C-alpha cells in the first residue's frame, strides 16, 4: 500500500467533509449570527461532542484498534468477527443506558458546562431542550466509530473519512429547509445533529457488510463481557478514558468560562474552532488514522525499524503541511474569517473577535496536529498510561494559562491556553518516544527545518502584505470579489511556499512510502 496515495484518498474525503462543514458554518453564521441563541446551541452540541470524543473517537479507538489489529493478524477472520460482535453489544447497551441518563439529567449537565447561561431562563431552557434532542447522538456516533475502526484496520479509509459529510449535509438541509418552518428556528440544528448521526451509522454499516464484519447487537451483555478480547479492551479503555476525560474537562471549564464573558463568546470560540479543526482533521486526523493500524501491525510483527520509520514519515509530512497552516491561522485570520463568515447577522465586530481566537489557535496548531501523530506511537504499543500522565500535566498547564491570559485576552485567552497546552503535550509525547527509543529520527532533520523555516518566513511576509492590501470586511459589499480575492491569494501563497522549498533543494520523493 502506498501511504501517500492512501493519505491523498483520505485527505480528499476529509477535505470534502471540511468544505461542507465550512458551508454549514457560513449558513449558520449568516442566518443565526453569533448570539445567545447560537451560544445555547453550541453549549448543547458541545456536550454530546465531548462524550463522543471520550467514548468513541478517544478512549475507545485508542484501546480497540491495536487489539483488533492483533486479532486480525494472529487469530484470523472468525475470531476477529467475534471480537467485533462482542464489542458492538457492549458498546450499544452501555451507551443506551448512558444516553437515557443524559436525557433525564440534561438540566444539570448544561448547568455544569455553561453556568453562565443561568442568567437567562429562556436561553438556558433552549440549551437543555437541545441537549435532550442531541444526546442519543453519542450512541449513534460511538457505533459509527466502532465501524470506522474496523474498516480502517481492513485498510478501508475512504468510507469513514466520507461519513462526516452526511452530518454537514444534514446541517445544511436543517438550516435551509427545516429552520424556516419552526417557531424556534434554532431547534433545526439540534434535529440535524440527530439525523446526521443516523446517516453516518447507516453508511458505515454498508462498509462492514462488505468485509463481513457486521456486528449482531443482541441482549446477551454478560456473554459479550466474558469475551477475552473485550476484557483487554476495557482494561485499556480505563486509563485512556481518564486521559481523554482530563482533556475534555479542560474544554468544559473553557466553555463555562466563556459563558461568563461577553455574549457571543461561546460562539466566537466555536467559529474559530471550526476553522482550526479544518487543518487539524485534514492533516492530523488523516495521518493519525492511517498510522495507527499500520503502527499496530508493525508492533505485532516486532518490526521496530518499520515502526520508527512510519513515525518519521508522519512527523515530516505533518511539519511540511501543518507549518504553513499555522502561519495562515496566525497571520491570515482576518481575511479567512471575513470571507467565510461575514454575511447576514455576522458583523464586522464578530469578525474581529473570531479572528483573535483564530490567531491564538495558530500559535499551537502544530502542537495540536503533532499530538495526533505522536500519540499513536504509544497506543499502537498498547501503552495508554504514558499519555494519561502527560494529559494530567497538560490539563494543569492549560488552566494555569487561563488564569494568566483570560483577564487580558478574554475569549482569545482560552484558545491561547489550549494552544500552549497542545505544544507542551506534543513535546512531552515526543520526549517519551525518544527516551524509550520507540522513535529514532532519520538523517536530514536539520536541513529539513532550515528549508521549512525559510519558506514559512517568506510565506508570513506575503500573508501580512495581502492582509493589509484591502479592507476585508468592507469588501463584503462585493462578496464575489472577496471570495475570488481570498482564493487567488491562497493559490499564490501555496505556490510561493512550495516553490521556495523546491529552490532550497527540498526532496519530495521521501514521502512516497509503501507498506505491506
């Protein structure tokens, strides 16, 4: 398998997902703006999203994929299918109970996450109702994550990468078609989340059927729990859940702090999050998704050289693509925010506020993405404890940074704290891999960094010039011209970046890597 070709396939579908995601955010910004109503939705949506990261994309996949790869490599198809069946049963029934409790206790959950909404009874009630509507999403998306883990282990990366498009399409349909027909239009967004979860699960089940791994969800929970593979997954999930819980606790604290700041603060952060998540998912998510099953296989095969080489490939590719993205978020925040969101009820003031948070995310974008590459280096070896310890340190540093930065930078201080924490996280993960000789860098990193820094400095200068060339908010009177200006400048900047690398002798052939 050509890793670069596989990455291109995953990135293409992920790009489609992010483009449709941006389209949904542009529509939401245009129709709903950044207000207490969008704050209420973002708080409500953040709750199932946090739990999704905890039970599905976070702790579960980290514990499950290495063990699944081991079963596939050493025990054959039937044993692997039995593991998938048992996992599906346990996951489904546990999350049915969890979702039910969440629906019943939504009022308390919203109060914990965003107590600042309490001053407005109507907005608080809206957030509680939308939380109840969306809570079953955690069940749907967790089963989707199970399916994605299986498909990725079987080298089918395209379907899992495509499925988020369906959530975005659901949002777009809800915003354009359902919202105008409701007395309270914001409820359309909550209904869209639920519908998107159903669609994502259905399309993944089609993929499982092709590889004969469709789980049979039955009421025999005790029998499923007795499966030896499930016991191992659960034992790995405990520390993984703790690690992810620490990270999600920081997000909950940040949301709560934002709910006490100026009205719109939660929404400003959410819009900045969407733009920050574009390169994070496109690069870190895609590369990490490909690396984890291949690292797990290298570990099972006891091929330490291949293991280190895979990490080296992932890290170099991350620096190559994430470094200019970080420069763009930091320097080009205003043109990006204005062009994408400054329509309808999304004002020029909102552009300034989102741009500040986005620039702060640019400080730590490399750290955010590198974490997604370095962490699989531990997970593939079924070492969850080390990331747990690091997560605790990072959570403490993040909250200390909040104490320092929020009084000066308000909502942007929250994103700056996350950025600094992410950089510390990446540094500690890298140090851990090096000390244990899990990762041994190949030759040429010094020259690589010199080439990269030269190109990024030139890129930053060009972006700064383009930023001051026009008034990007005022250009909103001519939206077609503004979109064209952003598109043209981004193409010019991309050509400039890769041309400088080429002129300094950068070797692109390194990234054409094959694995069996």
